[in-house]
């Protein structure tokens, strides 16, 4: 049972570099989302998707792009990394109905440091 | 708009003592309420949820929570905690807008 798989688990970038955080789920969930977790801030929603081809912004979308070409995959792209994007990133998925009334399944996170 | 306030950032308790982690929410629409737990270096796991019906909700690991609409609260309780309950706990509120809003978390530390 893979569930939600995030890669890489750790990454160090230099300011200005770009990269893609990968997220894949094997539960055929329609809803997927990306959060960032910072100390004392809880989890904040970056972007979400209610199905293939449909994405929308969350609370803190600036500096991030997403796309959803398949049900399984929901990559998060950092366009030009900044130190303020140092964080732990979590991907989550849930069945049809979205995050509002469905429990979410979380990956183990990607720990990203921007120097 | 919806929001969640977790009233305590840290709660230290002794093993076998009872514990209550407090959560207040605000929402302009029907609410769905969740508690998640995060163990060190792991993702979040669902503890329990309130969608409708009985206001007392039982979850995994002996935890329960009570939905109080008049006080807009959803406090988490356990009558007797174990060392293994040491973790960070997050309250979250969802609505019909596909978004889940988390509180800032409460670090529960269980001491021997």
C-alpha cells in the first residue's frame, strides 16, 4: 500500500534555482493538494486540484506552479527558489468531495532548504 | 472564510494523566472538523472527524472530541495518555469550498 508518495525526501537548493517536487497517489483520489509547514504556522495550503486538468490557488500560491495531467500525479514547481521557501512540503489526497468533508491522506513530506 | 485557533501551543502532561487539547473554529458555512496527529519526521494521520450527527466523536488510540456548535469548539480529549502519544496535534476545519484550514498545532509532550 503505497498511498501518497513524495520525492525527494530532502533537497538543498541555491537561491534562484528551480525544481519540481513530485507527488503521486495510487488510490484513484480526485482531490490533491500541496501544503507547506513552517514552525508555529501549522499547514498552509499552496495549491489544490479537484481533478485532472483542474487546479486552483490556496492561501500561499506565490512562487509556486502546479499542473495535473493525470489523476495520479500532482507536481509542485518552484520557479525561482528563495530562502523564504525553506519549509517542509506535504502533498495530500482525498476522494471525490475534496478536502472539505473528506479525510486527507498525507505523504511523508519533502524537507527543502534554500541557501 | 474559515479559521481555526488552537489555544495552546504546548501541553506537557505526565503519563496516565488526562489531557484536553483545545480548538475553536469560525466558519460561515456548514463545518466539517478534523483532528490530525503528526509524529516526528512523519506526515499527518487522521485521528477523528466530525461531519454530522452525534457531537461526541471517537477516534483512534483512545482519543475523542466533542463538537460544540454554540461555543464553536472541537476540543480533543484522552482520559489517560501514554508516552507514545507525544506528538503534534492539528485541528482543521473544512467546508464546501474544497479547502481545509489548519490550526497552528499543539505539541503534546507526555513525561514519565
